[in-house]
C-alpha cells in the first residue's frame, strides 16, 4: 500500500469553450498574453496534424469525420501553462472534455442566440457540426447543457469588449495570473 500520496498533476491550463462565434480564438490569444501563458487553438492543432485546412477536412471527409478527428486530437492533448481555445464541437466528446478538465479550469464563453446569429451568418459556409438542416436555435439548445455541464465558470459575452472580457478573466482566475 502507498504511504505517500502520489503527486496530483498541476492544473495549469485555461480552456475556453462555447458556440462557434463566441470569441474563443480571438479572446484566447489575448488572454494568454495578459496571463503570461502559451496559446493553443485546437482548430489549428488539427490542421497541423492532419496537414489539411479545417475547411478541406470538412468538405472532403464530412462533419462526422471531422468530429471524430477533433475528439481524437483533443483527447490526446497534453499541455501546461496554456490557454486553449477549443472548436465549439469538442463538447460532444466526453473523452476530450475529460482530458481538458484534467489539466485546468474550463471557461464557457456564452453568447445569446440573437448575437450568435448576427456573428455567424450562414452556418453552411462556416462548417458547423450539426445534423442536416438543424437550425442554429436547435443547435444552441442542444449544446448549451453540455457547455454548462463541463464549465467551471461562465461569462455571458453579449455587449462586452475584449478588454471587459480580459478583466473578467483576471477576476475569475487570479491564481493563473503571473
Ligand atoms: N467580444 C466580442 N465583441 C465583438 N465581436 C467579437 C467579440 N469576440 C469575438 N468577436 C468576433 O466574433 C467573430 C468570431 O470570433 P472567434 O474568436 O473566431 O470565435 P470562436 O473561436 O469562438 O468561433 C470574430 O469576427 C471576432 O472578431
Ligand atoms: O462548433 C462547431 O461545430 C465548429 C466550430 C469551429 O471552431 P470555432 O468554435 O472556433 O468557430 C470549428 O472547429 C468547426 O468549424 C466546427
Ligand atoms: Mg475558434
């Protein structure tokens, strides 16, 4: 039997989740800068590992295949001192989310449905993972409980500038600040 507890892996990442268009990629890089952390966008990680642009993966292999590829890469991701901007569909993978949660807190960037509709425009052109013909509203209601299930904190981003959001991040996660 062990006499000393095994060291717990340090939780040093900050993962951003949320619907496409919520601002994960844009805010993530700025948050990394002010927190003195590295930055990773899992969409870019997938592109680099697959040696294809995200749009090519989706066009040539389809949305279901993209979802599996995303789940595989994010479930295998191991980083530290890093702000991670995820792709919105990673929330469908329990294994990927467990892996992200094991490395640090998860912040859900929430945005209201009307604001999302304004930011996203045509869903087909953006390659959003959804069932054929599924509306943005239906997708929003399908995903919202999943984002909330995994989130340690949530910011509703409507009407907030990048500076407002960075301020909120500093307030919520002071231990991550240098
Ligand atoms: N707080 C914000 N206020 C206004 N526009 C924003 C804000 N956050 C992001 N955006 C804009 O929304 C779009 C989507 O942002 P992006 O970071 O790509 O989102 P995600 O990575 O969550 O899909 C971009 O055009 C970005 O400039
Ligand atoms: O939510 C989604 O279905 C997707 C979101 C995208 O990333 P962003 O959330 O960064 O836009 C990208 O991973 C892919 O187009 C699928
Ligand atoms: Mg993004």
